[in-house]
RNA sequence: GGCCCCAUCGUCUAGCGGUCUAGGAUGUCACCCUUUCAAGGUGAAGACACGGGUUCGAGUCCCGUUGGGGCUACCA
C-alpha cells in the first residue's frame, strides 16, 4: 500500500491539509505501507520559496514522517513536480498523438469573451471547444503566428462517466456537462489534473485520499486514467471541515470563530504557537470524519494506526469542533510525564522571554499540570514564579468576599506572625498553622487563603497556596505578605 | 444559475431492518469535593429535517422536498 500527501507550497500548512495528511499517514502505517510526500509546485505564479520548509516543519511537528519525498529521497523521485516537467510534457504529447487531447490556441481574452457571451445567454460557463477539431492547415496558421498552445483533454461529448469513491460508492456524471480541461499550460507546466494522474501512476500510489473539493474533477481524472490505459488507484474523498458555525469551509478568507466570537486559527503554525500538543492535534483531527471504533475519543496515534480503516470514514462534512480540541489538549497535557511536560513548558517560557531555572520549573510543573488547557496558559497561571520582579495586585484585590480592608489587613498580619514562627516551611507545616487561624479569625478558608494567595502571587487565580509558598520560600512569602498588609492601611 | 456530495442531541459521533422508550463524547446547567482556578465524581436538559413509499417491522432501504456544503481557472 502506498499513499501520498501532495500539497502545493503556497504558504503554511492549512489545518485541513494536516487532516488529509494524517489520514493518508494512518492508512499507510496501518498497512505497513509507504507514505509519500509530493510537492505540487506547478503554479509558478503562487510559488513561495519559504513554504516548503514551513510545510515540512508542520508535518514533522505532528509526527507524520514521510518515507519518500523531499529530503529523504526514494526510488520514485523526484518528488517535486517542477522537477518532473519533462515527464508531463511527454505524456501530454502522447495523449495528443493518440487523439485523446489537442492543442488549443485560444487566448485568455477569447476565453473570457466566450464566457461573457455564455453568461448573457444564461448558459453555464466553459470553453467552446473551438480548437478541438482543427485541420492541420489551421494549426499551421496559428503556429505561424507564433502562438504557444495549451493542451486540452478531449472529454467524451456524450455518455456518462461512472466514478467510484471508497467512502461513498458510485456516482454518475454526464459527460456533456464536463469540460475539455487544460492539461498542459502554455508555460509548459502541467495543471493539477495531468500531474496528479501521471505522478500517482508512476509513483505507484495504491490509495488516493484527498479533499472532497476534488470530487467534481473526479470524472475528468477517471477519463484520464482510462485514456492512458493505466490501472487506477482506489480513491477516497475526505469530507471538508467547516467553520464551527457550519457556514463555509475553514479558510483565511472567512475567518472561523468560536461560539464566543474569538478567532480561531486556520494554519498549523498558529496552533503550534498557541500551545497545542501534536499528540492532541492529531488525536483531535483523527476524530473528525473518522472514529476509533469503540467509545474512546482519547487515544494515541499508535492506537489509531492499529485501527485505522477507510470503512469508518464518515462521508458527511463536519463543523470544526474547537471545544473538543481544548479538552483533548488538556487531557494530553495531563497524560504527559511531568518531566516531559516541564520540557515543553520550558520552550514556551523561554519564547516568552523568561529566564528559566530548571529546578524551579520541575517543582512548578506538577502544580499546573491539571490546570492547563494549552501550554501557553503557564504564563498567566504561573508566570509569577519566573518573573524577576514581583507585580503586586491592586490592594482591593486582596479583599475577599464579605471582608473589608480592616479585617483583611488584620488577617494578613496574623498569618505573617504564624508563618514567621515556622522553621519547616513545607506545605503541611503551613497548613498546620494557617487552618486553625481561619477559625480563630472567624474566617472561611477561602477568605484567608484567598487573601494570602493574592498577596503572594499577585493574582486571584493561581497555583495552590501552600505548595506555591513552599516553592517561593519563607523569605519571599513573608516579604510579600508584609507588603500586602501595608498597602491596606490598617487601623491599630 | 448549472453539476455533484451530504443530512442522528448546539457540536463531534455510534447506529450498517427488529437489541433504539437512539448510545458515547464535548459543550451547557445543577449538585458533590474544594484554599482560587482547574481536575475529579454524580446528575439534568438535549437529536433520528420533512413528506411519500418498500417491508410484518425503518434512524437504518428507495423517491421527492427542504436544508447545508463543494465545484464551476492556462490555482491547487
């Protein structure tokens, strides 16, 4: 079994592209086959020299290593279409010689004119096939004018094309509705239609899994395979991922938003930057349009490989379920060994400009592990551990529910006294003196501990108080409590 | 507009003629736990788009309607 992912390098990798790549990869791995990366860079106008690296980086991040393709090579190369142009030209010519295709000399101006007229007559747009049956004399006349022709496919004028998709079965298209598509452009480069058939054939691809957007050109491809007389691989068209509201497919134009109106990313790199785990991302994507087979939705890619099967691919399009991504990311964060999580958090902190003490990070990590939905949340939740300078909260933040400045100040002073007596500053030792203090002061634990948390961390929402204090150390903690109580101007 | 694809809780899905008074997950809400926030536990609300067939029997098969989506380039 051989599958391929064949993106065009026009920018960073689209999240939908990653899903397509993932399904191809899972299928190949399940069957112990090969997963091939092929670069479809036949559109010179949209060429972006940095895109290929970005694309490969995204695939590697997701763990989708390819067995053949750029950088790794393989027996069916080259794997970049711009390096295969001679092959496409050769086979385009073969089609012309065998009366399956023809040279077309029409200018794009004429094509536009034809479409304008068709539109006026309320006819569907399309080429009028003027060059389909040119005499040798007519051709010679055009050639004499120095016009570089394109090569168009001779689509059968009548009859039907039956296509077979592994996910939805057979569909029938009337040939009369089809176009004589351009196969070879006047710049000598192939269009997608020619290149995909030639490459899938010579690269011996056994299963083509691609986006449903290709379905309308499927009859053309089927006719091309037949014209060449080559055996066609199994084709499966994957459903599209729609915006979370179900309106239109995910794209940069038509930016997707979650139910609160927040923009959600479309590009893989934006998810990387946002602190999502590759384990979560692939797990999430595998659950869209495919399912594990039992009721589990949380699984590893090794487990998915064991079970991956085209029969469980759902033909229906789906809205992008963003909330599940956050949930799954949290689950994967919790499933990580603590030192591994620390390693990944380190990158986030360093990127945010913190000087990271690894010993400190190792102690903080267990406190945040069950609280993070994304790695980036470490900054807002526990960034205070790593900041050089302490940023105290405004004094009013110290005052808890049903308390006032006076009793808050008093409580902080009493806590200061209690903690300063401790030689052992472990969280257990702190709790042993602070919990009785709540009763003595007639406060609820949430009131006293809440005030202390704000005093010590500078935030209302933070890591658990005693464990946090233990890491910060007695000196720092006492100093911050004093600062806090002084900010409240207590009455004696 | 034309061609094509699709249709189960808000969302992702299970269901491949009888086991469906439709299962799971997420999200929402409530309660429990609780030092904040999480995590965890318990529970609640929540769907077979509609109309015809076929069949002893339809969420499951067929047709139509409606709705949604995709495509309609010398882009992929």
